[in-house]
C-alpha cells in the first residue's frame, strides 16, 4: 500500500502533480495519437481503393488482346456482309444480281423495275442508304416460295416485301407475281 505524506501541503502537491500528469497524458492521446490513427484509417481506405482500381486496370489490360481479336472478327464479318451489297452503278448491280440469282429457279422474270435510292425508312440516321425496286414475273407457287426463301437467306441485307400473286389467265397453277425488293446500299466512302 502507498503511504501518503502526512503534510497536507505535500499531499495536495502530489495530487496536483498526478492530476497534471493525467491531463497531460490525455492531451497527448487526444491531441497527437488520435489524429494519427485517423490518418492511418484514411491511408488504409485509399490503399484499398487504389488496389481495387489497380486490379480493374490489370484485368482490362489482360482483356485488351481479346477485345482486339473481337474487333478484328467483327470488322471481318462486316466486310464480308458488305461484299455483295449494292455499289457503283445501282441499275447494273440490280440487273446482274437478279439475273445471276434467278438462274437456278423455274421463274420467268422479264421485268426488273428501275431502282430508287433513299434514306432507310426503318431506322433514322442509319449508316447505309436504301434501294427499292420491283420484280414482275410468272412461276409456280412452290418455285416462287423457294425463290423468296433462298433469296432472303442468300442476301441478308435484302428483303422482299409486298408480294402480290394472281393466277395467269389460261393456266390454273401458274401465277403472275409482283414483289418489291428492299436492299441496303454500301456507302461510297
């Protein structure tokens, strides 16, 4: 057990010294140590954020080769799809395309209408222009259906619209048809 001095003055000085030391320790704790802990917490938080950002950058850098490969594949696919699009002399392209394609079908297509170019009416501000022309001819129903299906499968950038069919006067199974063809036109730039 600690013995306290008998003299009240010395005892008061001892209590004052102990109280001062306690106040000084608290002041050092709250004034110097506590702000350092706050700074350490802020540094830890920034370190965690920086590490997560660094990991994102590393992941993106690792995926850059894959992205470049994907871009090359998409560019190749686009160039391949644009290969048989209308370019240059539109009327000559229209005649050549229909004449070459119809050779495998039992259809008579004597009339290919004059093509007209306009903006694409399905999508505003679309990169390509739109080409419309009309086909007139005769054939059997099955041959016409096969021609339309094969045409749209062969040319994914073309669609056949507004197909009208009527029986030919003397033959009961032969049909006269009229159809509109809409195609995308490759820009010249």
